[in-house]
């Protein structure tokens, strides 16, 4: 996972990210160090925060560009 690299490249402290996510700093640290499984909702928030794809954070691709957002249809709620 690339959480630590993204955070350090942006010169952001763990506490700042934890506050953004409304979690404790030590919980975020455990996500960064793969000591705790990263919940999907947190993964999505981090991808939006860093403007990268979830696949990039997970190390599946080296392409940072996020996927385009799906256009909302009238039937979607």
C-alpha cells in the first residue's frame, strides 16, 4: 500500500489525515503499516483526498489518475 508515500510526498502528518478521516492517529498508523485492514470507505476517502485511484493506493497500478466519476442517472438515489 502507498499510504505512507502519499502522505509524506504531501508533507502531511498522520494526525492531520486521522483528523480528516475522524479516526485516531494510532488507527491511521496501523493502516499505513498494514497492521489493520483498511476499510473500503476510508480507502475511497483517501483516494479522493489525494486525487488518485484506489488501485494506485493499493499498489495494483502505477497510474495515479483516478477513474472518472460515474454520471448520476435519474433512477439513482
